[in-house]
């Protein structure tokens, strides 16, 4: 097994950036989900309620954070002053985030057709993943809950096979917004991995990822008039564990070291989960 793709999503819910290699630190992949759009009260906004975020292309650069949308002048956002802050919420987490300048917020609001704020997870921001799953004191940025999301090609192939069997089309891996994609022959093998090693770094698979409406949206246009993976996941990937309800695809991962990971790196299973994960059995009709 080898790493086949690497991605970061600098602005939560906007377009991703493919990488040939990446450093790994305690937060996961540097630059991943370091910025976020919120409503005026600081509640996080994603493609779930604002599909237009899929139109935004992001390029972090030295001294600026550049936002692009077709047909609009680029927005170059300067690093916010560390004293200019907004308390924001990401699910149940409250984070003190750095707030972008008024002009950038006004222009982004025009793009999205509603009042929004752009915030950054800077050096003063603090947030940790759920200790029940990831262990005590593991830092995380604006991701939904954990540092890294891992998916596998074998599982996507199996999902698309089910979609095809029901004449429901097919989907690409971008629908699931992974950070690390692993090339595998076996479908759902990751359910039986407790930990893997890549580039000498241990990664613990701490919790399966329950999927939402974002998987039904084209990740370049935000359109939902495209193939929908939810029916297939409902047929073959419905969790039977009440702690993580719903359809599952991919695993949330917490790194236990630092280093570098590159496309082509070997992936080794260093700890197994023989029992896998329980799934509901769909009655045959």
C-alpha cells in the first residue's frame, strides 16, 4: 500500500490544494483548515448551508491569503492583527480566532450574498480534539473534529461499484475531502486498522467519519445536481454503533509524531483492529 494523493483545504469548505508532499505536525498537515467563514456571531459556515463556498479558490502566500472566484477581482487578505479577535464556534468548540480586516470581510460578503466574517486559526488560537477518541491534549484547527482524514482507493471503488449496480452514476474522491489517500486493493480494509505508519510517523485511526450532505455536492461548483453517493453509503456503510451514527466513509486520524509524507510513500499497518467496525445489515428485498 502506498500514498496516492495528499490534500489541504486552507479555507474550511472551500476548494482543496493537491500536494506532492507535506510535513506532518501535531495539528496534521500544515496549512489545513487554518481559515474559516462564519456568520456575524461567529458560528461556522460550510458548504452544508452555503454551497457557493465550493467556488472559492485559495492560495496562501507569504504575507497574504489570496481568495479567487471566477468573475470577481481577487481578494488579498493581509495577516490579521493578533489583537483583532472574534470568538467562533466549530460544532461544540469555542475558539478565539484572528479576524480579517473589514474590507476583506465586506468583499467576501458580496461574493457569498450574505454577511460573513473571515477568521484565522493563528498562534494564539487553541482547540483540542475530543479526548474520548483522540486522547488528551491533541491540538486541532478548524477541521470538523480531528487532525487528518484518511480514505482509500479500494473503498471508493467498492462504493462506485454499488452506485453503478443501481444505475446511480459514480463519484470521485474529492467528494470526501480527504487529506491522505491510500492506494489499496481491498475495500474497507481501513476499518481493521488501529494504526498505520507512513514515513516513520505513526497515525492512529481514532474514529470513523460520518458523512453529510457535502458528499452530494460537486466540489468545484457546489451543485447538487450530480451523482449522489448517499444511497450507496446507506446500503452498505450505515454504522451500527450509536456513538457514530449515519453513513461512514474514511477515518479520522491523529498523528503521534512529526515528519514528512510524500506521494508514493509506503503505508504499513502497525496495529490492527480485528473486530473492525459494526455496520447495519440491510434486509434483502
